[in-house]
C-alpha cells in the first residue's frame, strides 16, 4: 500500500516537473519577444518625449535597458532547449553569465536609486530642485553601472564549458570545480548586495514614502473640506508628482514580489549545499525562476498601469499623425486658441509655464489655515 502511494506521488511529481519544463519551453520566447518590444517602446517614450526632462524617467529608462540585457541572456540560455548550444561555447558561456549577473545587479540598484529619488522628492520637496535633476540622475546611473561592471567581473573566470558526464563530445556551461570555494563566497556576497541590502532599503523607504503621501492626502482632504481654494497650477503639479510616486510604489512592490521567491530558493540552496533536492524543491525552483524572469519583461505593462503621463505619451505616440503641408509651409495638427474678430481671424500661441514642484503649494495652504485660526 505504501509503495503504491509512493509511486503515485512520484508520478505526480514527474508530471508537475514536466509541466513546468514545458511552460518554460513555450513561455520564455513569448516573454522575451513581448518584453523586449515593450522595453524598447518604453525607452523611446522616456528619451524622445517630454518625459525626458524628468529625472525619474532616466532611472526607469535605465531599468528597462538593463532588463532587456537580462532577457537577451535568458533567450540565449533557452536556445539550448531547442538544440542551439550557443551558450555552451567558449567565450559565449562566460559572456552571457556575466551579462545576466550584471543586468540583475543593475536592475535592483536602479530600483533602489529610483526609490531614493522619490523619497527625497516626497520627504524633502524643498530640496528636490537641487537634488533630483537629470544631470545627477545620469551621474548616479553611471556610478552604479561602473561599480556593477567591476563587482560582477569575477564570474568571467568562475564558469567555462565543461564536458558532461556520461555524454561524449558534449559540453555545458558550468562552474569550474577548482573554483567552487571562491564561487560560494561570491554567491554569498552577491546575495547580500542584490537581495538583503537593496530589499531592506526599498521596504523602509517605501514605508516612509507611503506614510508621507498619506499625510499629505489628509492635508488636501482637510483643506478641501474647509472650502479653501487651491491653486490649480500647484494642484496639477502635485498630482503629477503623486503619479510618479504611485508608479514607484507599483514597480518596486512588483519587483520585490517577483524576485523574493528566487532569492529565497538561492539562500536555501546555499544553506543545504550538500543535500539532494527533493522533487518539490525542484518544482518550486522552476516556479521561482519563471517569476524572476517575468519581472524583467513586464515593465511596459507596469508603466502603463501606474503612470498616467506614460500612458498619455504612448497614446500620443501611437495616434500621432504626420504634419500637413499647406503652401509649402508645415502646419501643425494641434491648433491653439483661435480668436475671431470682425476683421480677421488671429491665431494665438498657447503659453506653457514649466513650474517646478515644491512643497510651497502645500505650505501656502497650511500657512493660510494657520493664519486664519490665529486671527480668530
């Protein structure tokens, strides 16, 4: 009886593992194709529209670029499943292992840098103009990339094509056995730098940002309830900043949820290095890998779902029409205010004021409320 139950459980595990491998077989190319397309479109929106003037756009653009690099590495590894062993060749093995390690490192720290930028903008808005600039965003991204290039370089000599046991003339990209001890040290350091430290920073800063946003929302609600008028210009800018903060919270939360299972499985494998993994652990590893890879291909969906300005830019990009030509002079499709008089029709240009957002909008309202109470 026990043997029958054990055989039944083994068959179920085999079926589950086969199912997960089949999902990876057909899901990976779809994820890579759609994810790369969405990431390229996101880069275009961030760099070639008005959104390029915001420092947050540079962090998000850098994130999708690093995620695209990781998807390329995933696709090369997936080619092994269809009999194209590019990943197992000398040089390609080291490069794509390095590329995936570097892009994974950069992605997590780009999210951290974006979180820090939003924390400064929300918690210290009076310093936002001087600290949250495009120039400083470029500097931060350059420093993070340089540090990542150096820290991830050891993987170039930790792996190489190795002959597979029981299979002649077949090699696989594996860890060099003589360097296993150093690889364990590197994996421990990598886990701290890409999991423990950044996840702690993201969780703490997101909590502080959420508390501040909730407090300011209560202030706005109180001012609206008291019937005080708001400056429309400040209100629009405040809404814009709230939208960017909402995008941060969505991106970072999804990032944590999709990356956490993979890092938990990594820590478990590190702690139980000399134990054989049961079938349930192997299946859990497949699920964690699928979630981990998915995180690198859903940026466009997250940006569209949480970013109002991003959605508008995408819609304008899709619905954009070519300029009309009249009498050899280009005429824009967007016509501003037209004032009709008895003698002629005059076209007036619309003036757009670029006003930096500061806490002044909220402070003026709070000061107004305080002065009224003191006068009473």
